[in-house]
């Protein structure tokens, strides 16, 4: 079973291409690499699908400032010093045990199994931290992401963002919590 400690130093995973990437918890020193990932790793379309917030330095500064926050779990997938995947969950103010998940994979590394892998790792960390499940928001036209979430057991539970996005949820079974 995955130990949260393993993610501090990182685990090597093999993608469908045969390439190996290191997945570990986000560190304070990853800020610049995360900024490059947002700006250069994600195409404009991937940026739009990922976030309606500008992916700028002030966002990265917030992420860095939250590095040790207990209510957030952030993972990066690294190829050398380049971030090729980024995913996190954060506890929600009014649903503390159902954290909100967010994920993006660099265009160069999409379709290779990395998104699924990052999701599985995040789900496992949430279980180990005693969460009841997870939620996420996804644009209704983002069929690739929706397919992935359905395969992992998420269900559509509502809509948000003036009807543009689905709210999807995965509830852990009691024995899995
Ligand atoms: C959505 C995203 C995270 C998926 O990550 P990924 O690494 O590309 O996905 P994976 O290779 O792990 O594929 C997982 C599943 O996605 C689906 N998928 C992958 N490529 C697909 C494609 N071209 N078309 C449709 N579905 C696809 C499949 O269901 C696949 O299942 P499988 O593993 O059984 O084949 C990634 O494409 C991405 O970052 N996109 C841009 C930003 C974004 O949309 N973020 C999510 C916001 S809610």
C-alpha cells in the first residue's frame, strides 16, 4: 500500500510510452517549474479546461505559500526538472471531509495514463487522511476528463458555474476510509 511518506521523496511511475516520471508532493522550490508548466506545458485549450482563473505568478505564489497547509495535498509529476503533471485536493470550507480535486497534465504527456495515475494517488491520499470522498468541477464539454472521472467511480451530482460545469463526486465506502 502507498505510504504518504513515499510521496515525500517520490515514486517512479512508467507511462504508456515507456517513459518514467517521478511523482511526489509539491515542494516550496517547485514554484518556478509550476509556473513554466502553466505557461508552456499547457496549451491555451488545456489552460481553459483546467481553470477559469489566470495561471499567473500570483496564483503560483499562493500555491507556494500553502505548501505545508494541512488541508491541501498537492502532487507534481516530474520529467527531470520539468513539471508534466499537477494535481491536488483541498478541503472545502463547508464540506471539510469532501475535498475538491483539480488536475492538469502537460499536452506533451496527455493520453499516456498519467492523469489516471495522479487521480488514483490523490484518491488514496484522501482515503488515508480520513476523508469521506472527493468532489470536482468539470466543464460539460470536457469529455476526456469526464470519461476518466466516470471510470474512477465519480458520479454527476449537480452543476455549477451557471450550468457550464458538472459537479462530480466520489464517495468512499466506509471500509475504504
Ligand atoms: C483530463 C486530463 C487530466 C487527463 O489526463 P491524461 O493523462 O490525458 O489521461 P489518461 O491518459 O490517464 O487517460 C485516462 C482516461 O481518460 C480518457 N481519455 C484519455 N485520452 C482521451 C481522449 N483523447 N479522448 C477521450 N478520452 C480520453 C480515457 O477514458 C482514459 O481511460 P483509459 O486509461 O482507460 O484509457 C488531461 O487530459 C488534461 O490535463 N487535460 C487538460 C486540462 C483538463 O482538462 N483538466 C481537467 C479539468 S476538470
